């Protein structure tokens, strides 16, 4: 009489341990009976051993909460359980392919020679679409088999089993090359049972990972909010990108802002290839960042197509763009990207990124409000200083001048000459003070930045990361003499010259001198770097020469190898700008 050993479904039939037979009753059948009992005992022992192996494999898989470790242990446990030479776990993407492929049995060097990991086609894809186990003695003979790539090791037998997490299929466990030649029904049953345990282990690990990530995000968001409120507005975007890059497993984090008409500029970037991307400008077009700004909601793609936003990073994969909104204004986009073969962003990743972007937007709005208050306070101080200079200082100087002028009538010739010189000095001082009053009042009235403030902003923007900041000096009534269009040219010229110093000069010292005289303004940038040895660099500066020529000014370069470079740009104060040759405006 036989009994059945159950393991989720019928596992094997084994002889039941019955009542002992006496030797005298069955003496004629002792040999066959003993052989049968031995075979049954061996089968029972084998079933017990495999059951123990399954319990051990399940324990190995479920005892860890680190998702990466759990996924690899599932593969290793499956291989040991049925004696497979190769194993892998393919995680299914939302689109139905494989977004991750954890493999065991093929070493790293061979994997690199094979090239890209499987994408879920052919026989591997059949396990995805059929959602049922597939077992083959000779996988090459199956019509669904699409062949192996170059350098791939040969494989014969195959067993693929879906791994379910709750009611959804999370991925598939693939095993190949049984040490027994082929996989048996019992092997398949064991792996199906292991897959059920694996689903529970994966769910536990995911819940643990989500809880850990949420705790980390929450703590970091609080820290970042405090940090951002302590920095200047211009540096807030740096804090955003830096902290997001540290928090999420991303290869590139960038902050992009609108710049001019129909253009975007990457102001801040952290990650692979960051230096090449910082400061890049590109057309708004139908870009991911442009869509996020227009729709005011997060948008994402699985992979960057050719001609995408970050063309210099063609290997980027999953990317999400989140608009940064302060008040009613979308002032920028936070873009987070992973490598081309990287996993997609999880719901937890996106939830936390959205929460961070929202908090960052609030902080940015606070920073902007603080900056507006600071500007208002500065404007009030300037107005007060202008009034004091006009009502008190100028009047006192004017009175002193009148007194000295009266004294010349009673003084000898030599003394009178000296008094006249001092009166001229007082008149010059009064003119200078009136120039200052005009500049202060004009800044308050128009609400626009002074020319020297705009130039200082460019220096801070371009050289903020330099180990030794440049020295800058001003001479003359720059703010009262230089018109807005000429100021725009000065700002553009200074930005390009400093960018060239940063890219090419490798200088340890840089000096900037801006001089405004009655009829001319000049800008000189000097460095002690390598000098300009490449003719292409000189031709790349042709747009600066065009700017000067359009205003009737001059542009000169004095440079020698290893002796540094001195670049001078000047233009008349009252010259009307002519047309600029746009063909010469390409950046170096």
C-alpha cells in the first residue's frame, strides 16, 4: 500500500511503512520484497533530502531584507536546489521587457565580452508572456529560442519559472544546464515552491527598503530646507542638485532654467560628465524639461532618444523631469537620470523626488522673498545716503567753497592761487558726489541693477568654483555713463572671457579692470596661464571683436606661451551700436 508526500502539489509516491512481515510467512518472496523496500526507502530519503534543501533554500532567501542581496540569493538558491550550472533573475519592467538581469555562473569578464544584458525576447520573453513555467530538455530545439549572442556559453536544458509578488509577476527565475542533463518534474516543483517563497522575500525586502528610503528622504529634506535657507538665492539650485544626487541612485542630476527666448540653460549639474554640461544652452523645443515647464507636472521617459536634451550624454536611460514652482512661476526643472541599462525609478523614488521638489520650491520662494526684502532695504539705504549727501555734504562743501572764494579778495597772489586750486578740488568733489547721487537715485527709480553689480554677478557666477577668485577693480562713473545696451555688451564680453580663462588658461591668478572715462569704457582681463597657442582659440573670440567693431571700439589680445594673456575690449560711450556680424558669434 502506498502513501503520498505533499509539497504544494503531488511530489512523489513512496511505499508506506507497513506492519512487519514474518520471515516464515514470506520466505519465498524475501529477496524481491527487500529490494522493493530498499528502493522505497531510497526514494523517501531522497524526497526528505530535497525537502530539507528547499527549506534551507527558502530560509537563505527570506532571512535578508536587502533587496539586492535577496535577488541574488534567489538565483543562487535555485541553482543549488536543482543542480543548475547557470541561473538568472529577470525583473520585468512596466513595458513588459526586462529592466534588470541578475545573473550567476557567467563571470564578469565573459559578461563584458557578451555585451548588453538580455531584454526579454525569445525564450526568456516567452516565460514573461506565458506567465507559466517552461521546461526544456534542449532549448535550442524550441522554435521560440532566438539564439545566443557572440561569446555566450552553450546551454542545453532550461527551466524558467515566474516569481509572483502578491498578484503581480515581479520577474522570472531562469535556470540552465542541469548537472543531471535535464530538469525533472520534481526539479520544476521545487523551483515553483522556491519562487513562491522568493515572492514573499522580495515583498518584505521592498517594504523594508521603502521604509528606509522614506526615513532617509524625510531626514534629508529637513536638513536641506535648513541648509537652503542659509545660502544665497544663487546657490539654492546647487544645494538641490547636490542633495538629490546623494539621495537617489542617479547617474546625473541637473537643474535647468529658462534662458532668453525659447532656450534653456543647465545652471547646475552633478554626476557623470557634469563639467561638460554645466552652462550648456539648448533650444526649448519638444524637450523633456520643456514639457515639464509647460505642463507644470513631472514627465518621464525610459531612455533618452537621439537628439535628446543632454546630447553629450547619449547613454542616459530612465529620466524624470520635475518642475520647480515658486508661487505662480515655474522657475526651473529638476532632471534625474540613470544610465542606459539602469533600473527605472520606483514609485518610492518618484514620490520622494516630488516631495523634495515641492519643498525645494517653497524654500526657493522664501529665498526669493528674502532677496526682494534685502533689495528693498538696500534701495532705502541708497535713498537715505543720496539725501544725506545732497542735503548735508554737498551744502557744506558748497558753503566752504563760497567762504574760500570770498577769502581770495584779501589774500596775496600766491595764497589766492592756492585757494583757487582748493576751490577747484571742492567743485570736482561736488561733481563726483552728484554722480554718486544720480547713480543711487537712478538704481532706486528703475529698480535695475547697477552696471558694476551686474559685472560682479558674472564674476560670482562663472568663478564661484575657482580655487582662487579673480581680482576686480572699477574706475570712473561707470553706472552713470554706461547705457543699458553697452552694459549688456560688457556683461557678455566679461562672461565669455572668464569662461575662456576657466576652460583653457589653467591660470592661478586673474585680474579684471573696468574703467569708465568721459568718452570711453574699457574692460581688461589678464591671467598668468598658459597663453593662447591654438589659432582656433583666437578665431573663437571673433564675436568679441565684432561687438567692439559694431560700437566703433577696439579688441586686442596680447599672449605668449606660458606667459599668460591680456585681453582688452573698449567702446566709445556715446557711439550708436551698428549691426553685429552674426556669423562671427559662434562660441569657441
